[in-house]
């Protein structure tokens, strides 16, 4: 008995390899996207609206903060102090805890440089990753010559934020 085997063309193997690689890359991309979505819940990466409760008679301070995946951070607030955008960095230092450091320049009403403000805040991220609160904040102010003017340590919970 003679069995007839059709001849397999060499380009059929190329198409099969291409199809296999396409399916593999699609599955790999789906895994990476799913992993990234899951990591956001456990990270500060993204944009946050932050409220800082200050002693009376000062109003609540609102801040927009952006945390980048590479560890950089930016913040802007509704403070009446004339200041630059805050630049800094953040890092994970525990299971759901992080430390953020920011620095901004301060100016007088004539826009003359008056110094810098440095803030170091320890943060606790909620279990669902959609809110956080401060564990502590230390604010250090320096004059234009770099001399330390004041250090203020704020209690836990003074800053709260929600992801948007």
C-alpha cells in the first residue's frame, strides 16, 4: 500500500514559525500588561490629589502629586507661598510603606529667591492601593544662603491622598 504524503513547502514552515511567534508575543504582552495593572495597586506610581490638614486658622492645603515609575516625583499645591514646583523622589521602604522627598524654591513678592523647602514624608498605602496617609512628615526650611531656618515635624495622618 502506498501512502501519499503531500509535499510540505518550505515557506509553510516560515508561516508556522511566524504564527507561533505572534501568539507567543501576544501572550507575553498580556502578561506584562496584567502585571503592570496589578503593581499599580502596590505602588505610588500615578497621580494623586492630596489634602494636608494644617493648624487653625490655616485652611486645608491641596496638592497634586505625580509619582513616576522610575522613582521621580513632582508636586504642586494651592499654597499662598510663592514657590516653585516641588521636585523629588520616592522609594518603597516596606510592604506598603514609602518615603517621599521633595524640594522647592521659595520667593518673596518681588520674585527674589528667599530659600528652599525640603519635605520628607513617610507614607502608608491602603490595601486597595487607592488611598494613602502620612506616617510622618519633616519639613526643613533654608534661607537663600543655605542656612537652616526651621524644622517642623508633623504628626501621622496629617496628609491623606486619593489616586485619580
